C-alpha cells in the first residue's frame, strides 16, 4: 500500500501526507511527552488566571509526590531545562523545584488531561524529598477518624536546617 502511494505521489508527496496525518494524530494525542524538545503545544492557561495544576508523580514507584501550579513561564522553563519549574502563588514568582533544598525533579514524561488544563509530570526525584516539610511526598498524612495521622514516620531532611527557622 505504502509503495503504491509512494509511486503515485512521489517522495515529496509522501512526506507531506505522512507529516499531515502524523501531525493530526499528534494533535489528537495532545503531544503527551516532550521534555527537552522544541514544543509548540502547551496546556490551556486561559483558565485559573493563567495557571494549571500540576500533579507530580515518581516515574518509577508511581507515588504522587506533590501538587503545584505552572504558568506559561514555568512550562517553558520545564521544557527547556528538563527540570520541574512551578509558579508560586504565595510568592508570586517562578521557582525551580530544588533551588533551595537541592531536591530537584528531573522530568521524564509530561502528560496533560483531556481538557488540556491539568498537567502530570512523571519525575525522577533527586535528594529523596519532594515536600518542603522534609518528607519524600507531600502526601504523608491520611484521615483517620476525625484526625489526620502521619503515615510516613521518617523525614528525609530537617526543614529547619534547610530553610532556616
């Protein structure tokens, strides 16, 4: 089939149509991972005041490490560097995960949801802790009756030593 098509349209035609159909397929798949590449696609930043929520997951264990927000600047820096960048709503600025603690996140895969308004980063967590409280995950508590119970007993680092205070 491909050979017959190639004979009819020639190499230039084949390249045009294959790129056209692959491009359409990529758009349907939302270009779901493209770290370190020149990517034109991006999430829909028109909702939530220019921000999208980002779920960060350990790419090996699948554990959810944290949830943060990205703006277009954080999205671009993440793609350019391969390291997770976010937008801090409390400080109103872009930040590189690990810039203070040394606990960087190297992005292995990027996925977006069906509405293009939520991002999932699959990362390799360096330094062992994703949470500013010193735990490997921000999800170290669970509801037990009427109280939250700490389910992770050991911190990776002491936040007072890293952040001061």
